[in-house]
């Protein structure tokens, strides 16, 4: 007997029949739990998704095959069947010695890449003995003041075999220069050194707020890094365009997606204005997304991101190299979802978020530790976080096939909705004149603020439940071990800084800083000057002070 293929009209008729004959009588006996179901971002979720929801879906145009445009299903033909994602735990605390020991521990536990967390003074371009660094030295990341710290930080680590990600933005070229000079001094070939530097200043103005200089000179520093990477360190990802912090600030999933990709467009346009060929630098652009609790919404976000970026690079920038079309991204589980109440629940949250990242086709992944609402993670907590990734990779079958949720009526509908929401934001931002102008108007900041407010109100009204916080609460105080930073870290770091200043060639340092000042007032690429400053052991604060004098500092407008 020949089967009848259902048409869209058949689907609608069948759906109507199901609602009348099956659903409505059932609802009279057993009403649903909530009057309306929504995603974590607050978008309505239908009771049931059917072929009628995806009737306009064109497989070749909207999904395609993995490894081929539009890359919705993944950027590699075999994905994790060929090579697993890089397991890269974010690490940094105390002195360079402390963090170096943690790096070696993680590599011994099976981690396949390093990720450096710098302390707040380094993020702000300040030395550890600056008055504003008081009380912050080594507390939320590792203290790096000069090449001397970088040398200790990566002692005993093969910089050609181990990829390193550095979460640094405003002073990114200075820290990258220190890393590269250290690699040179140890005899490594810069053509073989690989890793990623975050180098994403636009999201700092939007969300994280660790800026130094105004947007436009900051964009110059970023494009200088692009060119230097193309010419000198070709395997390095010269930017990690980050939605993570946008989401942590309270954005919805579609805002995270749209603002991140639109930032990416801004960086590409800035690089093109300097004369760079898009296919020379675009293959080394990378992205960084959040993995939050709503599993299906997150998977749809990653799939939509690849499809949108492919279209942007082909149609807006006319890139010819397929490597320029393929969006590569790192994922970190949602720090903002971790709770101080019942902290062991955080292990479960992290596992679900990591699963979303893997189902969505991430290239590398950091899993947060359960204790991070209290302090930087202990070795036990970070080992559990790493083991979470290893269990996903080895035991649950999720890495056995490519894009396993493809074809799901729900996931495909969400992917299309994510895509449309993103294009809508692009249109608004383009109409303003671009992302830098939108930031100066505080447009993305206001959008995120509104989203965060609405989510918090939903939590307070118990429309969104957080286990252990507004439901299933307990009066018992949690009892977990936390990492304590030695009280003498600041003293040790300041002593090393004094030693560096006393032992270096003061005249050579001053000459390097003067050369940087002259170059900064012109249009030359500043990376060679940063490299020279690093070789002379100029400190981060000294270099950034030169740039502050030339570029000025940024003050956020009131909105």
C-alpha cells in the first residue's frame, strides 16, 4: 500500500483534529501547570511543534551538510567523530607560580588547552603596586606585570604543542607581546605558536566594563593585532568576539547572538578600512558564546550563529575563502546561573549547559566549577568540571553523530526565530551607523538592562524557578571547601616588580616607551613597539600609561 505524504494543509487539518478530539478533553481533566510556557529568554514556547512549523525550511539552503555552507550543521564534515572539542578550563590566581602549578595539574588531568584569567589590575592596565590595585592583587586572576611574570607563568609548557587562550581586552596587544617575546626567547617558532587572544573591546563597553581607552583608538589596536597576526603569527586567533559577557550581564539569547555577531561585523569593517584583505584575516576570527540553562534555545543559538555569519561573510564582505565563512567558537557555561545556595546543584547545571554546547557544535569548551560563587575554584572542583566534559565525550554518545538535533521541529523553529531576531537587530544597528555609534548611544546597554530587569522580575514572581533559590529552598548552610589566596601574594608580586625595575636597563626601557609614544601619535602598526617594550621588561602599567597620555581614557555616558 502506497503511503500518503502529508501536505502542509494535511498537517494543519490533522493538528486541528488532534486539538478537538484529544487535547481539549484532556485539558478539561488535567490543566497544564502554567498559563504560558516561555524560554529562559522569555519567548513563548508552543505546546507542540509539527511539520507545519518548518514547512518553509529548505534543507540545502537552511541546513546543508556539515562542512559546507551555510554550516548550520557544523563547520567540519565529521565534527567530533574526527576530533573532540578542546577542553580548556579558565585558570588564573595569585602569582605566576601559583597559576603555573594549576596549569600543569590541569594538563596532567587530560585538559587539552590552557586559558588564562588575569587579575583585575592587569585587565585595567595597572601594575600590582598601583594604588588602585590595592586589595585586588591575584584575587580574581593571575598577576602579570611584565615579561618576567609571563616567563614564570608558562615555565615548562611547550608553546608550540599547547594552545593558549588569554582573556584580556583593553591591554590585549601588550600581554600578547609579552607572550610572543617569551616564546621567542625560549626558541619557539612564532609561525607554529597557536592560541587565542580575546581582544574584544566592544563587548567591554556593552557589558563587562573593563575598558581603558575610547572606542576608536581601541579599534586601531585591534586592527594592528589583526595585521601583525597575519604577517607574523599566522596560526593565532587574533580575536575572540565574545557574547559570553553580554549574556552574563543579563541579555536574552538573541541579544547575545545579535550583538556578538554585529560586533564581529564592526571589526571586519575596521580591518578592511586599513587595507587588509578579508580573506587574509577573517579565517583567524573566532567567537565566544555563553551556554545557559535552556538547552534547546542554546543549541538553536549556535546553529543560527554559523548560518548568519556565513551569509554575512559571503554577501556583505564578499569573502571568497570558505575558511572566512565558517564561524568557529568557544563556549563557557553560564557563570551567572551558578548559585551560592545548594552549590552542588551547580554541577548539574554545568552538565546541562555543556551538553547544549556540544549538541550545538562548539570547538572548545570551559565548564564552570561548582564553587565559583564563593571563590576561585579548588583543584577538586575544577577536576569535577573537567570530568564533566570527559564524561560527555566518552560515555553518553553525544559525540557519535553530527548535529543530532537537526530536523527537530522545535529546534529548527527556534533556529529560524533566532536567525530572524538577529537580522532585526542588525537592521537597527546599521541604521544608527554601526556598533560603535550604537554603543555611544547606549543602545545595546539599554537593551540588556531591560532584559535583565524583566528576567529578575520573573524570578521574583516565581514565573522562572531557580532550584534552591526561589523554590525547593533549604535552611541548611552549604559546607564546601573554598580556595584561599595567600595574604602574602601582593607583597611577593610587588617585590618581583621592584626587582624587575632594578635589574633592567632603564635607558633601554625609556627609549622603548618613547618610541611607542611617537608611533602612537602616528599611524604605524604598534605591535612591533609593544614587542620591543616587552623585551626591555617595561611593565604593563608603564606601557598603558603611554597610551593613556596619547589616546585618553573612556568615560561611559550616563543613560
